[in-house]
């Protein structure tokens, strides 16, 4: 046997154990080893029953990520599963850890299953744009029926051992000594002459064919508008489990798997998966020493300060929260408490956990109380003078080596660092709103930021369960720079003839959960207004300026919080078009002598995408972003960019860089500077390369 698959016989039981650390991924060597081991066990006269288990921390947690998107070398998982199932002797899977994807399919091919009480099982292939390809779509519904199988495969959500037992997927939940329990069960099977029980021959899940068919119909309706084709394939495959012979169902599953895996959606989803891992690799980590972060200070208990505080409390840190005055502080602390009360109410955490978190929170109005913390994240107003003043106070009270992080959205971190005595300890930790929910954290590295401070930011992100991306100093870093370009492209179209509702609908049709004007209304129009006012003095007067947003703000229409913005809110009907806003738009067109023209959804989408990609290319040129995939991660996790498109840079690769560049050139006449293609396009196109070729691995 290979080192990855061990074979032993004990008391007439063949013990087949997978050993491929760290997660027992099912690569080719493991698959071949399993083929050989089951072949041997089946023909070994000493053997009356077989146990399949895994060494280390988990049952196979899935396929080998290095094989994603590549043709699999034989034997493929489906053949391994068929071999296991064909054994003449009963086969028992003993599951612990995370039996996910191919790992769980392997277990489903066994005749019986037991699992440790804290084991997790699931079929999350849909998250990578594919479907279970090892027979899962055919075996699982034979046990559970259509509804439970579809729920598991379409949501991709894992289930606990208890839930799996309720669903009939495992025979028994084991509380300790899984190996011993498995051996005992197998010996019992031999004694009782328990027969092999191929899942392909089971039919409990088909007991009520009407219900089965109804579940198929209902799920087909639910996934009708889904952008990822594999969800519809899953429904087809589960339907075929009832309608077709087993082998024909397996053939359909294979065909669907191959088609989906080659599709643009799965390619983009795989890209997103690898992009997130890649973003965690930054040059500063090499040779860095992590600074101690055992207690955190947050300055400013507004929207962001409260969210950051919750995020840090959730991760187990003690937090000192500083506000300007007692009223502001009490309001902030109340919001933290409200959040936990709601979490308890919804059953997300229990009262003891909520009490523990509140007990770690200390509120104060005295900056001197931050003298003992090792990291402060300031989230005061987005105003250079206010932030500078806070930093100078922090410089006085914080201990040497402590980290001073700013959550600024746009301000120059180097300028801020230059005003204090320890610029090497200054960094940007840019959270997104709501900060305790949104996964993205831009770690903004200033000219003098010490590598230890950067590395500590990445380590902290992990503890906070965030996805960190390195960004250099620039107005808006990565995300807000790309967002600004996206919004400007949208504003130009608004002025030229499109309506906010039309642009929003087009971007939803592209896959965004909400369009740019819905986001503006939700976030508050005053935030971008403040930025435009800040930049007014340095704006090139020859640049096209769209004043529609300013005119709305002058009326006090700050969006949702004011009841009015690009939409009218608060009538219980959801947002409805604001006719007064449309009148402002028409007035602005008249003033500029613009005759409105029609825009198709495709043109709206392509203009917005081209603007985002071009800004991304400029960020790469300027060294603000390390690699294209980092820009994708920022847009995916911070701005709702549709994951099945992989992010703007990936979407541009898929569309074709020449096509995107030509689109930019065709718009260039209208606004020469804004639409000028970044030189990076020509550099890549000339060499037959894509953005993805710049992603180092
Ligand atoms: P906010 O107005 O809701 O909160 C700011 C808080 O800081 C207020 O409670 C204010 O009383 C307090 N404050 C002001 N000066 C202070 C001082 N000297 N000492 C202590 N507290 C002081 O603002 P916000 O939306 O939470 O934004 C805070 C920062 O986060 C800004 O820099 C903003 O650009 C950035 N940011 C905001 C968002 C967002 O979506 N709101 C997202 C990312 C980053």
C-alpha cells in the first residue's frame, strides 16, 4: 500500500486509513491507493468487513485544490466510489473532522457510516461553480429524498453529525474513540452477517415520488434566476436520480460536472478562491516579527467605531472605546449592547457569551486610558485636522511599540504619520461598513510603516475573521479609488440620458446585489459630497464635473436616512423613483446642452466595468495594488462585485483585454483623461498576456 493509504487487518476487519496531511485531500495518489486497498480487501479471505477512516485532524476535506480546473488523472473519484460501493463485504465509513465535497461523497459510497459528534459534513462544490462529481447527486437523494439533498448541495452549507443522523445519512453518532467504535461495529457486522448495502440500490428517498417531484419543481423555481449554471445542473441531476437508472444518472452528473467546470462562472469562482489565499502573501511578512496585540483601543464610537469594537470583542480582545463626551460614549456603548441583545434574541450567541463580551468593553472619554493597549484603531470624523489632533494625543499616551491605526477612507496616511514622533508605527486598517459583518480589511502601508506593523495587521485580520488585502497610500486606496471611477462612469451616463433606476437595474442584471445609486442612498450622499468638496480646490477645471449629487445634497436629500435621495424611501413599499431627483438630472442636462440618449443594459454594464478595470490597471501602474487579484478580492469582499465574475480584473480577462481597451478608446472622445486606457493594457496585449499572468503564485 502507499504511504497515503494504509491497509491493516485486525480481527477479520480490513482497516483502510487515508493519510495525506494536512486535510487528507483526495489527490491522484490517494485515489489510486484507495482503489488498490479496496480491491485487496474485497479479495482478502481473512476479511469479513471493511472500515474506511482517516489519520490526523479530518476525514478527507475535499479534492486537492491543485487539481481544480485541470483534467483529473485516473482513477477519478467517481470510479473510486463505484469500486467501494461494489465491495461484496460491508464497508463502514468512520468520519471525523470535516468530511466535505469529495470526502463526503466517498463516505456516501460506503455502505454504512458513523461519525464523531463534532464532525461536519457537506457538499459545498457549488461555491466553486461545480457540483458533486463523485456520485453525490445520485447517492444522497436515494437516502434523504430530493428536498434535503438539494438544500445541502445548492446552499453548500455544512451540517452537523446530529443533523446528518436525523437525515439518515449516518447510522450512529459516536462521542469518543471513533476507531474503536468503528472496529467494534465492523466486528459486529461480521458476527451478524450484515450484508453489503450499496447506496445505489437504496430507495428510501424515493418512497414518496410525488413529494420528490414537488421538491424538484420548487427548487427549480428558486434557482431559476441564479447566475451560476451548476445550481440548475444539481436540480437536473437530483431529478435524474429518480427518473434514470443509477449508471445513467452518474453519466449525466459527469457530463454536467465537466461542462460546469469549464464554464466562465466556475473559472471565476476558482479564481476568487485562489485570489483570497494569494492576498494573504505580502512582501512585508518576510522577516517580520509580530507585535503583541492583547488589548485594543478604538477611538470614536460612531458607525465604524462601534462595528470595529464589536468585531474585536467577538474575537476575544478586551477593548477600550474612547469618545469625545459622555453622551457620545453612552450612545456608542448602547449600540454595542443592542447588537449583542439582538444576537441573543436571534439565537446566534447565548447570554453568557454576550455578557462576556460586554464585560471586556471599557468606555472612556480620557485618551490617557489608552496607555496600556498595544493597538489603537481610530475611527473619528473623516477630517484631517480632527485625525491629526487624535494622533498627536495618541502619540503622547501610547506605549513605545504600540500600533496607531487609522480607519480613514481617503486621507493621506503618510501626511498623518509625519505629524507624530513614530511614523513607523502608523498604518491604515480600513474596515468596511458594517465593520463587524463585512469581511474586507485593507491594510494600508505608508512610506514609513514598519513591516512588523503590516504583518501584525494581517495576523489581526485572521483573528477578526477578515480577509486582508495590502494597499499602498492613494486617495481611496484600492477599493474607494475603483468605486469612484465606477460612480463617475455611472454619473456620466446619468447626465447623458440614463436614469438611476435604469443604471441600478443594469448592474443588478450583471450580478451586483444592488446598483450604485441604491448604495449611495444607503451609505448617505453626504459622504461622497464631503469628498468632492475636499477635492474641489485641486480639481482640474477642464474635467467633466457632474453636479447632480451636489444639488441633491444641497436640498438635504442625503439618501435613506433623510427619506430621500436618488429614490424616495419610507413608504413601506421599498425605494421608489424620486421624480424631483429626475427633475434635477434633467435640469443639469439642459444647462450643459446635453440631448439625452438611450443606453442599453449592455452598454451600462460595459462602461461601468471598463471604468473599474482601467482604474485597477492604474492602481497596478502606481504600485498601490500588488497584483490584479488583490483588486478583485477588494471588490468582491467590500463592494458586492459578483463573485461568479471573479472581480473586475478577472472579468476583463474573460471579456478580452483588447475588447476592453477598444471600449475605453471609443469612450475617450467624450472625456479624454478619464477614459484614457492605462498603458498596462498595451503592455499586456502586445505580449499576449492577461491580468491573471501578473498574479504571482
Ligand atoms: P461617525 O461620524 O459615525 O463617527 C465618528 C465618531 O467619532 C463620532 O461618534 C464622534 O463623536 C467621534 N469623535 C470625533 N472626534 C473625536 C475625538 N477627538 N475623540 C473621540 N471621538 C471622536 O463616522 P464613521 O462613519 O464611523 O466614520 C469614521 C471613520 O471611518 C472616518 O474616517 C470614515 O471615513 C471611515 N470609514 C467610514 C465608513 C462608513 O461607511 N461609514 C467606511 C469605512 C471607513
